[in-house]
C-alpha cells in the first residue's frame, strides 16, 4: 500500500506523456470519422441548411450505378498498381543492394517522382502523352489517344502511378534487404545455394515484414488516388478511370451532395479496414520482425 501513491503518480505521468498523442488521435482521426458518419445521415449542399434524411443517402448511394462503377474501377486499378509497383520495387531494391557504381545516385533518382507533387507529375505526363504534340506521339510518329481511349486510359493512368511509387517501394525493400544478417546469406552460400535459391529461400521470407507493410500501404494509397486521375483524365472517358476518390470529390463539390459523398467515404473506409484486416490475418502468423 505504501507504493500506491507512487504507482498513481507513475500512471498519471504516463497519461500526461500520452496526452499530446491521444489528442491528435481524437482530434484528427476519431472526431473526423464521427463527423462523416453524422454527415452521411444529413442532406447539405454547403450553402443551405442541413436537414436530417436518415438512411436516404445510404440507399441512394448503394443503388447508384455510378458508385458501383467507381468501386469496380478502383478494385481493378488497385489490382494493377499494387502488384506491379511491389514487383518492380523489389527488383530495383535487389539491384541497388548490390552496391554497383552509381547506386547512391540511383537511389535519389528513383525516389524523386514520389516526393514530387502528384498533381505536377500528372500534368507533366499529360503533356508527354498528348496525342498531337506529346513526346511519346512525336517519337512514335503516330497519334495515339492514350488518355481518351476507353481501353487505354486506365492502364496508362495505372502506369503513371506505378512509375511514381516504384522508388518509394524500392527504398523500403532495400532497407529490409540490408537488414538481413550477412551470416544467414553466407551460410546459405556455403551450403551450396545459388543466387536464385538464396533469394527465394532466404531473402524473400525474411522480407515478409517489409512485404506486409508495402502491400498494406500500397492498397490504401492506390484506393485513394485522386490527384493523378483528376489531372490526367478527370474520371473519363466514360467513367473508365472514375476512381472512388474522384467520385467522392465530384459528388461533394460537383453535385454539392455532401451527405452522399460522406456515405461513399465511409464505404471506402470500411472496405480498406476489411482488406487490411484480411492482410493482417494472412501475414500475421508468418511475419517476424526479429532478425537476430
């Protein structure tokens, strides 16, 4: 009992130290979520009064074919972007880990697109892919509607996002590769494992924590892409690149339907949480952060 005042002081000190972080979580995470939930039950056009409509917004959104199209396009977009940027990033990381001449410069070059503003990158690519005076059409000597052809718009947009993110992904994989104990790789080499066997049996399994992080953040990031689509295609042609983030923006500020936009945002939130939980369950038993 003599120690109870000291224990209380220690507990109070712990909560005091946590207070700034707890304030940030409440103010910038929990409170906005609650506000969006509240907005999803109301009709508001940003100017007039707010009126309660109950589940009307949910019914109209969940039966809206445009929203269904956006969900389908977003799923396809994520299915293209995440595997490609993960595989390319891993390949780049493996090459950079060999410490070849100029590796330091390439590390900087690869990450430059990611640190640039996505909108600026998209504007640059829009000029490069212009069908009349764009760099690609000029080199090919043939007019190609890269961004207005319904069959090309989504793959091209996906390629721009992959190009932007490869350096970011590669840096994480590079950090994971360099953290692998050299003794483990040396032991595999002594046992007669060739380069491919060492990568497949040693390097890749020990990169599971990094792989988990890259896949989770990659899915969340790809599902929320807006700037690139807004600048490249504006959601067209015919809704072929109308990702859900672009649909939310168009609903909120184009149609001035804040309640419907809030519903869409919540659906995206729930889907991403579900996907993250599934990834956690899939990787949970196989991921280890202990490399000693």
